[in-house]
């Protein structure tokens, strides 16, 4: 084949080349199979760019009108599934540009004035990720609200609090759920903070050095909503950094990984609590599966899979960091590899947040008109477990301190009392007063109010504590915060 015999229109850059791209290389380098999900961001960025070009007199208003008309048709075609994505055109950007040129002719060719695919793709990914962060923020709110519902229903339920997975002190189950509300609230804060750095405009940086055309980049930023809290345009200030920066993707992946870690911790507890050894909760059948061989089993597949998917998301974070670590400035083809892990991280996080919000918060039963929760709590099993672990030992130590005994001495005294309770196979609250007095003569009858699980719970009436009064106050605070 001579150098002029292959179709030079198949690639936007083919005029320089004397032979067509290998089919293997074409498949290896193409990204349209996965980056086509950026189409709405690509069209939004192009429309803002075209409007600016026309305002600056770089293209005519007639060209802009044609571009707007063509993009409207392309949007309709893609939304309806009628758009033909072509592997020969490599990516979402060239596919849309080629179709636009088919529809509106030279106006479509003029659209790329003053920009490169380097700044175009960076803009598209940022626009897409910004909208996904907004969706994730809403899902985090829904999950927090679901946790609040569970917490409010179980403020008075006593759960054994653990350290080292050993029974430590009695706490309110509602208080335990609120710990996860705090975690997911921080996740939402982090997402909001990441969004600020995502929401900056690379467009106009062109390939790497900027452009000789008189672009108004701040106008484009305003058009695309890339503004700060004061409404000022947010524009990437260095053309080299604008096209090669993927910090925002890595930072998002880090925030997503931490969120998934929080989900994984909750998953681990649900898995433990559902086991027969604990029996603290039951997960609704619609969130469990059975065994192919053991008919008696119900497996907590949703929490287990979420725990596993956490490793997947963290792995994507490591992949993105490694992707960037050896790249010189500016843009390199390596950066095509940022999209699939980023896309999968977003999809995994969104799906996990949705299913956990439903599993915890429940769903409306059309027949009864009532909301049915996805988990059912067994208060009796929780309380029995708390009684088995001498969970009020610290309360006895605090009691002795208030009687004037130094804490370290009180600690030693209570340890001997627990040892005696173990020997008699009873709880501390079941030891007779005469026996307790043998350990310290200042112990009086009022100690039994503190040695009960309920008394221990109520005693923690301090900001952030597990006393029901404090738990309800925190629930009210979170409801006000979430609106």
C-alpha cells in the first residue's frame, strides 16, 4: 500500500503518517469503549468553548449556532442509543467531533480552535467527576439518615462495647450507630473539599504551552460553573500542570478508599453480629443468600462483598499513584489509564452506598404502608453478652476513686473483685455487699446502682458519651445538620 492509499480521515492526526495504524495497536490504544461515558461532559465543555470562541471573534456566531444545533442532535442520538461509536476514532472526543463535522461541516472543524485533546480530556474528566461527587454527597446523606433511624430506634438498647474484641463497657446501640454517622459525615466533608480542587478549568492550556488565540478562559469557567464560593472563576494557572495533573483523581480515590474502609468496618461488625456466636442482629433475607449444600445457612453476602470491594477501591488508588509517579511533564499516553480505575471507583462507591442505605434504612412495604428495615436487632442477646464480660468493672473503679482511692489502687482492687466473680461464676452486680466490702470497706449499698448495665450507661452523661440523653442530643444535632 502506498503512503497515500490509506484513509487519512480515520484519524485526526493522520496527514503526517505513511501507513495505517496496526489493528492490534488500534485496539490497544483506543479508549472509546470506556471513555464514552464522558460524552455529556465533552459536549458541555465544547459548547462553552464554542460560545467563548464566538464571543472573542475567533469563530462566527453562525458557526456557533451550527455547533449548538449539531451538538443537540448528537446528544439526542447518544441518549437514544442511536449513536455509532467507532473504534477507528479512538475516543469519545474524536467520535463526537467527527459526527459534528458530518452534521455541520466546517463549523465542526473550527470547534477545536485553541484547544487540544490534552486540555479537553482533562476538562471532561473534571466535569464528569464533579457531577459524580455531587451524587455521592447525596448518597452519603441518605446513608447517614438511615443510620440515624436505626440509632433513634435503639437509643435505650444496651450493647457490649468492645476493645480488642473483648467486652469492655456497656454502650447504647444507638451510640454505636452514631459512630458511623460521624465517619460518613467526615467522608462527606472530604468529598466537598475534593470537589473544590476538581472544579478547576484546564481548557485553554491546549497541548501544554497555552495558545496564541485570545481565549477568555475565565468566561468558559463561569459557563461551566467552575467557580469558587464567591463566584470567582477557578482556572488552572499553569498550562503544563493543567494538562498533566491528575492529583484530583488521586485525591478523590483516596477519599473514596477511606469511605469504603468505613463501610468495610461496618460490614465486619454486621458479619460478626449476624453469626450464631453473637446473634445480635438479623439481616433481611433480601440482602442475604443461602448455601448450595447447607440448607440451614443465611450468608451476609452484601456486607462480605462490600468488605471485599474495599480492597478493589484501595487497589485503584494505588494504581493511580503508581501511574503518575514516573511521568515527566506534560501529558503522556499513560494518563489514558486513569479512567478505568476512576470510573470503577465511582461506580463501586455509589452502588455500595445505595445498597447500605437501603439495607440499614429499609424500604416501604406497599401492602402495609410501613417502612421495613433491613436489619433487626436482638436486644436480649446484646444484653446477655454485656453481662458475660464484667462490663461494669470500670464503674466500680470510678466509684472507689470518688471514695478517695487513687485510680491505680482502685484498678487493682476491682481486678481482684472480678477474679472473685469469675470464680463464683456470677456478675459483679451479683456479688453480695459483704463480699465486695472485703475488697474495700468504703463500698456501700449504692454501688449496685452503678454496677447494673443501665446504671453504667446512664452514668456516661457527658458530651459525646453513651448515656441515652446524650445519644438523643447527638441524633438531634445530626438531623439538624442533614436538614
